[in-house]
């Protein structure tokens, strides 16, 4: 769950808690209106309803919301990995082939859409290298 979705759930739950608190306060006020305070009265006094008001915290939350939600953050530019070269792919595939995985090496090259390594599209070198390095004995 990302932080934006979590914040939405938290806000909704806070609103529900506020509503429950307001309801408890209304019940408390109603109980106090019907309460006659004298020494001989039976029963117990009403329990005070919870208070949620925390102005400093609410102000800080509003400030955070205005500064972080109104401006759309620029996506972080990930460092572009260095392009994978044919020599890098060839070295890993040769090691695999020497370790007895020649059939799997051929399957990888065919999965990259070529009949032999020299025919593989350079844009797929990274993909091919990842798959080859994921194999045992790479």
C-alpha cells in the first residue's frame, strides 16, 4: 500500500472517530441536562466524553497537506544504467556454455528473437544478460 492510499484511509478513520466523539459529547450534554445534583440522588454521574481537539496537531497536518499535496513532485530521475555490450553478454553466455548449459544458452538467444548471438537486437542485451546471470553457474 502506498503512502497516499494509507493517508486516505487514515483521514477517513479520523473522520469516523471525530463523528463518534461528537456523538458521545451530545449524549454527555443530554445527560447533564437531565441531571439533578443533590446529595440524596441515586446513580452515578455521566462519564465525560473524549475530546479529540488538538489544534497544534491539526494545524501541522493541514500545513503538511498544503505543502505536499498541492505540488506534484517531479519523478526522481533514476540513473541510467550503462548500456550492456555484446562482449559482456558473450562472456556470461560462454561461461554458461562451458559449464554444460549450451542448450539453455541457445534457448535464451532464441527467446531474444535471434538464431545466434550476433543477431540479437542490442536493445535486448540487458534482458539477455539478466536472464543469463540468473541461471546457475553464471
